[in-house]
C-alpha cells in the first residue's frame, strides 16, 4: 500500500521565508524511503492555532491524507501551539505513539520529556506531532515508523485489528 502523507510545518520564521525547513525534508525522506509513502500536501504556516487547525482540517478532509505529520510548535514556548491546534481537530487520542517517541528520545536527551507533541485520529487520518528539530524528527519518527503501516491499515479498513 502506498500511503498518502501530508506534512505541516508550524514555524513563524519558516512561514516568513527566514528559515529553511530542514525538518520537513527529514520527514519526506523517511516517509518515502522507510514507509513508501507519497507526499500529497506540504505547507508551512505560522505558529497560530487557527492557521494550524485550518491546515490540518484541509489535509485530512480535502486531501484525505492517511497520515499527517506536523513538525514544530510542540515545546514550552509561548507560541508553541501545535498540540492545542491538533486537539481541536482530532476525534480520538492515540497516546501510545507520542509516549513511544518521547521514551526513545529520552534515551538520548532527557529534554525530550519537555515535548508536548500528541497523536490522534480525525476520520480515517492519523495525525502525529513531531518536534521541530531535524534530529528530533529523525529520532521520533524512527521510534514509531515500523508500527505505522499497521496503524494506517486499521484506520483505513485494509487490515483487521487483531492480525497475528
């Protein structure tokens, strides 16, 4: 199965063209190489809840992505609002994904516990918040990427929930 994947970067500087979006490049490479996914949408928005929310809704409802990966806006800064925007659009939480990412990342840096990223489902789309740094993206995505085909298969109805 070739999964449809959307990438959303939340970054004030990125949205203004003041910073290269290297984290999204890492996501793109890992999705294409490790998951065999197809990027169906990619955009950068400022760290504004309404803009992040609108982009997530469009990516899930219009582009019908199987998976939406966000990068940025998951820290403790006052403009880090990606988890709040994600909470607005998801219908069900999938806490184990974020827990697994933090667990693996904490093996390398105790500061990973400060990440507020979360994961959840909207319709038949899995939304996962990743950190904003390329290193954080790499570590977090590699911690879960082996489970994504099964999760996406269940969500899209292509895999039964209790396969052996």
